[in-house]
C-alpha cells in the first residue's frame, strides 16, 4: 500500500484483507453479528474494487 494513498485499488485490497484478519483476531463465534458486519464491509469493499476495474476498462463497445 502506498503511503500517499494514490492507488485506490491497492488501498481497497488492503482494507479487504484487513477485514478478513479482523474476523480471525476477533475470536467471535460463527453467526455473531460482528462477523455479519465484517462480511458486509468486505462485500462492499469488493464491490468498490469491481467498480474501479470496470471504470479502468472503459465503457463497453
């Protein structure tokens, strides 16, 4: 991850990976609401990554 934050995709990938680590270190049981919220945050991050990828590809021909 760049320190100056100039690579949004790399930053989002970092956030996605850290969310997964938070799930591990939280130690909460499967089915806990915290895991649900972390999963939702991860899905939202992945959606942002997908939007960045689509924008980089340009409009459909």
